[in-house]
């Protein structure tokens, strides 16, 4: 059975799946190891775990963002190592947008940089190893900040949100795609069965790694629900904060503006 969600984003600092850890550094080290192990199979596992739905969810996020086609429009995609969101943004901009893909995990970035080169998008994208909690980037540098399925792995979510606010230009947009709380009772039960029975088994079969996928499933259940995460976004200073549920709340896109 799924365990209770944490009620505030701050509580995620010591939540490593259903286990408790000592603090941000310990959690970050353990999460880093998970993503080093899963990097090569990350995208195929996303397809298998979501039945391909993650592609539609990511496309919905980019459509809501509506990237500008004007030259000079800049974005940062955080925890976006393999490039999935960044590629979509660049293509939606008519290949005019320039983006920084930032990830704390070098293995994920290596996969993304290789994929970008194969797609001819390496001139549009810069891949940077860095920490979402302390971006080595200037203030007011970007028109948009995106993060997809990554913020629940950040130990100090409040710091990451504050950094998102800092690096955005006035009038800039924050968009976060993350797993959330299912709001349909029957779907909730089916989703729990799929998550806790099927996904770790698929991880063992395809990636030879059951443990990492058990963590990923548990981390989804521990992440704050839609209302609590919206409250965290507002505390960071964002305005006009809202969200859109996807697939009954399995995932949600959160939006906020730096005004």
C-alpha cells in the first residue's frame, strides 16, 4: 500500500522513498547513485512504466509553455539530463530558442549531449553539470525555467524554487511537470497495483535494477500533492500559480510567473 504523502515540500529533505535519511547531502548522494545506474535505460524505462504517456505529458507541458520563436529567447531545463524537454522546446520554437540543460548527474548529461548532437540541436543547447539548489548562473537570465520529473529528487525543494525565481527574468515563467496525487478512487487503486507490483519487476527485467525503481515509485508517493506544492511555489515568490492535472492526477503541470 502507498504510504502517506509528506504535507510540506520542506519535509522531502529527509525522505528517501519510504525511508528516512539524515539530511540533504545523504539524500542527494543516494539519489545520484540511482540515476548513475539508470541513465542508459532511463528513456526506455519511462516508456514502459507509463505506457508511453510520459511523452504526451511532456508535450502538454511544452505546449502550455508556448516557446517564443523570437531569436534570443532563452530557457533553462533543470534535471533535464537526457534532453527530452529541451529538445521539444527547441523544436517548438522553430529552432530559435537557446537552452541550458542542467543536471546534477554527469551520466544523464552524457546521454543528453549525445542525443542532441545526433538531432543537430547541439548548437541550441548547452549541457551543464550543476545543483538545482545553487545554480552557478546569473540573476534574471532566462525567459523560462522548466523541470520535469526532477524536483521530487531535490532534497531542499524550497532552495530550488528560490533559485528558479532568481534566474528568471521579470515576466519569466516557471513550469514543473511532476507526478502527483491521483484524484479518481478506482484509478488510484489500479495505479498503486501497477506501481508497486509491475514497475519494480520491469526495472529488474529491463535495467537489471529493481532497487532503483522501487525508490522512484516510493518517491512519487511521498511528494506533496497539488495544493501543497502550489503553496511552496507561492512561498518562493511566484504569482498566478496554478496547475493542470494529467491522466486523473497521476501527473500535474504547475505554472507560476515572476512578476
